[in-house]
């Protein structure tokens, strides 16, 4: 199934109904995993939610139009033994790939000005933290399947995947867990805080009071998100501010876990966790509203969710470090969390550092 913002209805309910009709156990995620023969049922499904769809579920502005509108806002693809092959990757004749010049949707100065505006909003008490996301695109010729595969196999890509449809494709290299459910246990792993993957960068990340405060703020937000669905007293911070590597960057990651209340369905879960707090800010709705007015284009395939749903549970990554391809352009998004202690020039540089491995994977040859 595919859904777009203009289609109307509740995308979370539509996805749950679709996957339940395929025989997947999405009505009660707190129930024990079913074992045995799954004959006549889907073996599993791929699931994608755009940032705009997540904002819609939260009741927040969806932002400006996506620069890649051919990509649906929700995609669910069930896998059946002996079923049809996945849709072909879009593009021109296979075996060729040529990438044009990158064009950013805002200049470095415009990005820095947006950071300054967020700092003003923090000073006036409107928000505590806001994630700002920028975008760039380039023309291409040829078959993007190879470059998308290179994106999906970047070092540290916990959610390395390629999802394709008619005239579009998504390549994801995300290291971040938006939500995972196994046997009624739910967890999320927000990432906040970035430095170069050098010994000095690691020390700087561990010693940064600004990064740690920013990170803990999002951990608290995610604790509250999971508490909406959790058994009383079951929410735990299982790991706090662990430093892990993605490509040539160190990133700080925590893990929050809980036990789901009986009867929690997939739609309930999506409404609670989308959009992920690490790409919104706090408070979530106010941060999304401010970002929607400042960002140059929509977040498109980025800052959403992509992963798998099966009989044993589900595992969705947050689509940071993600690219989208339409029939003639490739799109990349990157950003970062803005706090009162943010330096505009440093924030611009951090976004560029996050996008750099994606651009490198997409280069000619």
C-alpha cells in the first residue's frame, strides 16, 4: 500500500489494517510472539513513514512541500513466498551513473540565520531545543541502484536498506533505532551529539556539557513518549550517552526501554513515537512548528521511519542519513539539534559533515 498526505484518513490506522489483513500480528504488540506455521500469511513487511506523515500523526505542521513529491508518505510492502518481485529501481538505462552538481536549498548564511532564530526562540521561552534540517539535490543520469546500495552499506548503517517504487527509491544508512518491539518489550535509541571520529573528537563529545544537556533533554522526551504506552513503572534508561561510530563521526546514543500495555497496536505505537524526538526538539509540537517555518523545503524521506514488521515483532529505524531518488534527481537531507549553546557556524559545519559520507557514496564511479 501507498499513502500520500492528500489522500486523507489516518495513515497509522490504514497501515495497521493493511498489515493485519496480511496476517501479521499488529493489533496487540504486547502479546507473545506467535510461533509455528504462518501458511497463508505474509512472512513480514517493509514499512516506511515520511517525516510529514509523522508530523501529521502528532498534530504538528508538516512543513513545506517535499522536493521529491513522487515518494509516497507511507509505504507498506508485504512479503509472500512466491509473490511478485519488488518494483524496479527508477532511473534511465541501467549500467550508467553520472551525478551532476549539488544544489543546496539554502545557503550557509541562511542556515546560520535559522540557527540564530531558534536561539532567539529559546531565549524567549518558546522552545528548549529544535532540530533544523537542510536539503541538497543533484541531477543524475543512469541507474541509481549501485549508488543506493553503497549508501545502504556505509559503516555503522544499522538500518541499511533500499526501498523502491514506481519512479522513486530510498537509500537509508541510518544508525538510529526509532522503535523496536520484541515479545512486548519496546525500546528506542535516540542519537544526539556528533564529533569527528578521532581520539580528540571522542574526548570532546564525552566532555561537552552542551552536547550532554542536549542529549539528556531528548532522552527525557523519549521516556515520556514510551510512557504513553508502557506498563506503569516499566520505563527504563537502559544505557545513557554511549559513544558509537557512524562512518567518520562519533555519535552519542542512549537506550530507553519499557513493557507495552496489553492491546497496544501498531497505530498506537506510531502515534506515540512519530516523529522521533531526536529530529524534532522539545517540546515536540512547538519545535516542529518552528522548524516548519524555517526549513527551506520539506523533509521528504528523511527524519521519518523505515524498517520491518514481522511475526516476532518490528524494528524501525529513524531515517537520518537517508537519500531519495526520483526519475532525474537525487536528494540528501542533513541537520542537527539547536540549543541555546549552539554556534551557528558550527551547526552548519556539522550538517555538512553528516551529509558528506552520503554524497561520497553517490559520486560517479
